[in-house]
């Protein structure tokens, strides 16, 4: 998966890093990747493809169906490998190659995904910038065109992955635009700032973040233009006239 540099997403990721909200610290990232494979991605793809094919040969019913579709279909296997490769690219210190297809879910409605994310991040708008969520969705729209996306979520089930125990909540969404051959990955983890596993340096970094990085009418808002033609930021689509 090739990382795609997107200045607006980088600014959002910077804002969501070690961000203190009440008694919680948020760490989020929004990254875009091309589905073009090269180097390590190709090796991982070949390994996983052979693994799934062998498993199907030994037990056809074991991967006969999954939330992503039947693993007997090469397109489903490619999608699964792309999602795993995205996780590996975003968290290079972790290996997600053992993730099973049932740990991914296909989301049925973009509006529900937007509402879920808005609910978790609402306090950021209340505390730092009232237009944060609007700017967030405008940026995502510019990169992947939400109406053209299939959306998948990841359900953590690993003891040592970044989403393991000790977190208050997490979300992981993949916005996959098949036409653009692009995946936008949006994850956020909330931890208690009183969690002993959080280092003093992390707490210090969160506390030293100043509001002038992201004040209303300043920061990202000053650099983001354009609008989303028929989408509002509550997670609903406006009817076209």
C-alpha cells in the first residue's frame, strides 16, 4: 500500500494526536493509501493468498463465507489482503497478517458511520473549534468521495495490537473507493490520562498543545476550501432538487 501525502489529512492527524479532552487523551489518525502493491506488500499478498487458497482446499466451508463476502472469490480475498496491508502500513510496529476475515464488518450506511464518528469526537468541536467536524468531513470527501465508497470497520481481537485492553474506546473505519483504487483509514483511540501506561512525556505533550493551533477561523479552517455539494455534517445526505 502506497501512502498518499494529503496535507489536509496530515493536519487533522496532527490535531488528533495526544489531544486532551477532560479526563481522556485521544490519539487519532486519518491516512490515505493507494491499493497499488509493491515490495513488502507483494510478498505479504502472495503469502496470504496462498494461505487462504490452501485453507479453502483443506476445508471449503471454513472460509466459504465472511462479512466481506465468500473467500472463494478472488476479489474478496484481495479486499481482505488490502485491509490487512492498510493496518500494517499504518502501524508498522505491529503485524496484522493473522487477522481473520470475521474481524472486519461491512458498514451498510455512510450516515451511520458519520454519526458514530461525530458522537465520539463531538467534544472536540465543543472544546476547540465548532467547525471541526465540518472541516473533517470536507477533507475526507475531497480525498475519497464518500458516496462512491464502501466502508468497512475492524473489530480488534488481538492481545498486543494498538487497540488492545487499557483503552476506553476505539474506532477503525476504512473508506474504500474502488474507482480511485484508494483506501482512507480513520482510527481513533481514547485512553484515560490517569492510565499508568501513558508515559509522562505523552501527558506533557497533550497538556502543552495550545488552542492557537486550532482556533476558530484559524488553523485548518483557513486553509480548507470547497464544500460537499449534497452532504451535511450530521451524517445525512440532502435530497437533490
